C-alpha cells in the first residue's frame, strides 16, 4: 500500500535579508515569505515563477545553505533543527545547480569532482571501491570512464551538467533539489537532460524539487506545480490541472505566454499581458503582492494578504477574488 505521508515538508518558511540602506541603516528584503508545501516520496514538485520571485532561495534555504529566518523543514516526519540534524539531512538531499560552468571546480578532474562527496563522508573502503563507485555514477549519467581523467573546461555545457548530476548522486540521496538545471543549456540538450532525470527517478526512486522559470518544462516533468510571486506561493495544483485550468490571475498570465505548437490555436487565443512593473522586494505593496498588476484587484486586496486556501481537492490558491476570476476563464 502506498504511503501518503510526505518525505519532505516545508512549513511557513521565511528567509529575510538585511540590505544596507545608507549609513547605519538597513532595509529588510523578504526573499521567501511564509512558504509552505509538501513532497511525497517519488514525486516531482515543480516550483515556478519569474526571475527574482525567491524560488532558488527556497531551494537553498530548505537545504540550510542559508539559515532560515523562521519556519520548519521536516524530513520523514522529523524537524531539522540541530547541526547534527542538518549533517544527517544533507546525506539524503543534494542539489543540482543552475550553472554547470561555475558550480564545478576547474582545477579538479571529473573523477575527483564526482568522488569528493565520497571522500567527505568516507563512503568507500579503498581506492579500488572509490573508483568503481565513480565509474558507476559516470555510467548512470551517460559519461564514459575515459572522461574521469579530464578537466571540466574540456566538456560542453550538457556534459558539465551531467558531471554535476553525477556528483549529486554520489551520496545516493533520496531527494534532489534541481535549481534551473536546464536553463543554461541549448534546447536540444535540455530534452536529453530532462529525459535523463526521468530515467534516474525510475531507477533510483528519487524525489525531485524541480525549480524553473519555464512553466512548459516544469509541466513536462512535474506531478504537481507550485507558482511563486515575490516570495509568496500564489497557487498549487496537479501539473495537468493547473496547466489547463489556472485559477490565480498570475498563473493565467504565465500560461498565456507559453507558445502553442498549433498555429490556428495560437492565433485564436488571447494573451493576458500584465500591467505595470514587478514591485521592488524592498518596497512591497500592502496586502496581496500581486495586486499592483492585477485587473481584478479590490480594496480588500490592498488591506489583507490572501491566505493559501484549498479551493478544490488538491488545488490551493491565494486570491480574494478567485470566484470572480474562475467565471472569466
């Protein structure tokens, strides 16, 4: 029987940064503001939003690369609190970074890059076992053993990302946080890397938090999608359902920008263009952060921040006027 308990829960996560603002003064930047979600074992949860919305900060904060301002990260029912908890947690969760050019050490061979986590946690008996593990990891991501003695500058972007993925798999983690892992790659290479992620998930039973700004990529690989805007969650829902029937005005606008392959359908549909500019995260509007660009905004939107509520089974939306918007779809 399938276990419905989440493998990872994020509850009311906040990550604030103090930004200098003149002599002896600072302003608070709310990069992540009260974000909550859960991921089931073997699931891919997509985290999507435009640049600067805080999605990468969510990934880094839940891994404790940043110390959260407040909130909880719960792994297999146990809150992560102490340094010992964090050390153990990092054996089970690893990150694939966005930029394969800057996330790999140019002075190290591929074998040493992939083998570094094995060295840190002493996961081998002798040099022979270490090399065998590295060879298996390289094989798993489509690299040959000959590549092990070479340096990263000798590889293409797609190959470098494969090296980064092999390094993330070295600990045999249960969860991978994939921070825009294909955005720096050519489109043809993107498809290969995404297919590899799917194959690895089936083979190893991996759970993914897949962060991206391209909602069509997220839709392809994810079971469920979380839509973020200016540090807050706007909408959560099953991938197909959210893609074909978005409920939040921000989600509607995001999806209207995704091109359709059929020219007739593309000509007929109406683009939902947002008005105004994205507010500065240092000077957030009162109430709903999206209200300054929303044609449905009311006085209530300026006075009160909408809660993320379950509108239908599995569909969560943070919007005061969702009923009105639903009728206009």
